[in-house]
C-alpha cells in the first residue's frame, strides 16, 4: 500500500476492490446516473421552494446561488484535507487509498469518476437533514444549488478525465486537473472551479 504522493498513474486498466462481484459492481457507476439523479433532485427541490414555501422569490435565488458557491468550497476542502489527508498509520493509508488513491492510480477508469449513487444519495440525504435543522425551509432553496454544484462537479470531472483538452473554457479546468494528477498533487484541488485555489494559494 502506498500513499497518494508515491502513486504512479496508470492510463489503462482498473482496480478490483472486492472479490465479490456484486460488491465490486456497487463501487462503479456510469457518470450519467448520478448526474441525472442530482439534477432531477435539484430541480424538484427548487420547484418546491418556489411553490410551497413562504420564502420571498429573490431570497430563493440568492439562497440557490449561495448553495452553489458553498459546494465549490466544500469540494475544495474535501479534496485537499480528506482525500489528500496525511497518512501516519497503515490504517489511514489504506483509507486514503480506498477514498482517492485508486482514482490517482487509475485516473482514466471511467467507472470510478463518481461516488457510487447509493452512497452519494444517502450522504446527500443526511446533508439535507443537517441544512434543514440549521436553516428550516430555507434549506429547500439552498440545497438545490448545493447539489447542482455537485452535478456540475461530476460533469467537469468526467470530461477532464475522459476526453482530450477541449478548445473552449473547459481547457483551463482540464489543464489544472492534469497538473494535479501528473505533476503536483499539492496544487489545483478545485475541479469544478479554480476560485478557492486562488483564494488559498494552491493554484499551479
């Protein structure tokens, strides 16, 4: 077992995590599945906030935008401090590898470019519950922006791994993520946005 910093990326192949074929299949997903789930959920919740809450319409838009922005910060923090955690013990090293090291070892494995839907839906449900406890009905406007941010992250993460550099504004994101994987894993933690890399000075 090696820490992420010592992993040499392989541009072909994939890692088998479980001998049990059912468990192994549950660790993989086509990118369209979680994107469809979270875009649909975002639209449904935003519609609910608009039609059935007492929130002023301008406030709904502002909360939605705040949720979107908040996701980009959460994405950055999780990538930098959870997925690239320091590994002082063998247990933490194994945890880090299963969380993120597999992706660094096989960055072109399209089946593992997103968290398995079962896990992500359960996690999102828990986050919605926390937001509701903190924000009450405002959560129904804030959370759609948050999960739409996640769907956007999935889309960007997929295209930067699955395709060659595009000739449009996605090229910058593609280059940043390639730097993170192939040159310097202490830089470019933002996948869907470089904003927080600029703020926290981790921009390559």
